[in-house]
C-alpha cells in the first residue's frame, strides 16, 4: 500500500500535538452539537465527530437522528472551522455524507467485520478525496482489518487511515474493549505510512481511564486520538460513562507527553545499544530452550504412539499452566502474559505430537 494522502495531509498540518478528533457520541440536538463544537474550537481538536446513525446492540435505545443531523454538521464547519466526521454503515449513508460535504467518514467496528458491507461502501465512494478511517473489526483479526482497508484502497480511496478502538472479549477486563496493542503494532509494522488513530473512549468505556490509554497510544507512536466529548456527559443519550467535557479534554491533552523517535545524546544511544544486545542474547537463549523442549515433546509423542495414548492430557496441562502462572507471578509477570505464552507452546506441542502419532 503506497503512501496515503492522509499521511501527507497530517505532515502538512505540522501540528505540535497529536491529531485530535473530538465530539459527542451522538448528535442529539442541533443546540447540543453546536454547543460542544464551539467549546472544542478553542482546544487541540481539529476534527469534530458526532454519531448521526447509532445502531445499538439491542433495539429500543436512542439510535441517532439520521439525515436530520447532517445539516447540523454543516453548521459546525461554517461556524467553527472544524472539519466534520461521522460514521457510515452502508452505501446510502456514504452517499448522504458526500452530499452534505462531511470531511471524514469512518467505518465502525461492526461494519468493518462484514466484507460485503465494506465493499458496497467502497464502491459508493469510489475515488473520493474525503478522508476515510477504518476502525478495527470487533474480532481480534488483523487480516480482516487489513482486508477492509484494502477494499477502499482498491476503489481508488487514497486518503485513508485506521482507528484502533479495541476488541471484544468474553474475558473479564477493566476495559470495555481490550486494546490488544500488538494487533495495532502489527498493522503499523506492515503499513508504516498508514496513519493510525487511537480511540480510548471505546477501549475504556470509562472516562477515568482515557488519559492512561491515550498516553500508551502516544508512547506507541499513534498519530492521533478520537475522544468522545460532551458538555454534560452524564446526561448524554448514549455511552455517557465514556464521554468527557471539552475542558477535561484540554487538561488531558496538556498532560500527555509526546515521545521522541530516537535518543539524541550519544551516552543514551550507547546505553540503549547495550540493553538491546542483552535482549538479543536472551532471545537466542529462548529459541535454544524452546528447541530443546520440542525435542522432549518429540520423545513424549513417540511414547504416546507406542502406548496408544491420546495427545491431549487435560489434567497434566492444567497442572503445568497453573504452575507456570504461579511462578510467573513470583517473578512479577502477569497471568495474562504467562497464559498466552504457554498456550502457544502447548498448541505447538500438540501439533508436533499429532504429526508423530499419525505418521
């Protein structure tokens, strides 16, 4: 994927802070939309966002004002100079957004998961110069996210970026959607010129955690933040708990630190190189240890084949996992981290033994 025009636009903006997309979860009334927008024009916000169409998980809740709210967005641009952004979920939404000259169109997580819907939207806005941002699908699936982005790119949409809003999970978490930062990092690694915006509002679902997640995103060199703001968040018609006031947005932005890309002083560079060499040595040792472990797994597989014993030994596996979690905790390593590592090792061990038994 070649350099996006959105990246070029960001560079030309030459902001002294990350790009900020802010505004209410829902466009509730014209008065509310304009009130928030006028307060935001004196902050670091460059783009005003508002949910025009708001399909909820279950019917019966407020689902947006639809096309009625689009002229309100036009007034925002006329009165404040802020660019405007809305979510579109189908080709009809896309055409209306273009008709009302919305500047930024974003594809929501529930839409990004559906290649049919994405393709229809991409065809509806073929070749547009508008900025198009694709949120990660609700599923933690990098290929699905990339596929959605590529569908727009193939339709001649070059002003494109991504939004990381976290992923659904059945596991208990302090977040509404778990960040799974590595997936976003993998996207940045594969497409380094693709701008990525972090959405701490949807990741946290809790206004008290927005600053923390925003700082992590900046530490990972994300290009900007999409933060839901409302003049009276507790009275918001949707997602009240994750919205903040424009004044709180100002305080958060003032508190955030943008890290340098590299060390500038020679002493720091030397220190970093020394640490990296240590890491390289430890990584080499890890590979050697894993290889030696797989040799033992090979012998276990042969023994199971001779004894006609099943590959999966559930009780033994649970004993190993809980033992490693306990040892990891003693060394200051989180349960989640240990589980991910040893589940991956276990899966590879099973695959290895199955190959032996079925040979």
